[in-house]
C-alpha cells in the first residue's frame, strides 16, 4: 500500500507501477524474471523476454524482501540501480538504456 501511495504522488505516476516479491519466484527463475533473457538462453526459448526492470522503465519497480535473495543476485540488483544498466540472462553486453 505504501509503495502505491508513493508512486501515485511521484513524477512517475503516469508510468507503470510493477510490484514483485522475488523470494516468491523459484530461485532458478528470479534472475530471468527481473532482468529478462535473450533468445536461446534456455532450452525451448525462441524469443527474447523483457524483465521487470525493463517493463517498469520510466515507472516504478517495487521489489519486496530482496534481503532474502542470494547475495550475488542482490549485488546484480544494486548494480542495475547504481549503473542504470542490466544484463539479460544469456546476454553478452549490458543494456544501459533500459533501467533509468
């Protein structure tokens, strides 16, 4: 409720509010869910998938309970926030235009 309230009063209120509770996602899918994946990153994946960071671009992404995630994934989230870039699963280069 608090995240919705803050978003509604922010400069981003006309953009999407995406909410996610990463610990509720199976551990082997969290990174793909948040950062997306490239075509062919997984067996039977024939297309690129955008992650929550890209889908919330220009809006608000509320991630609850990230302290329960593995430290390597926490550091990747921190890097996305600090550097404004993400790297999709199976990607070779960070994408800097998608995480502002």
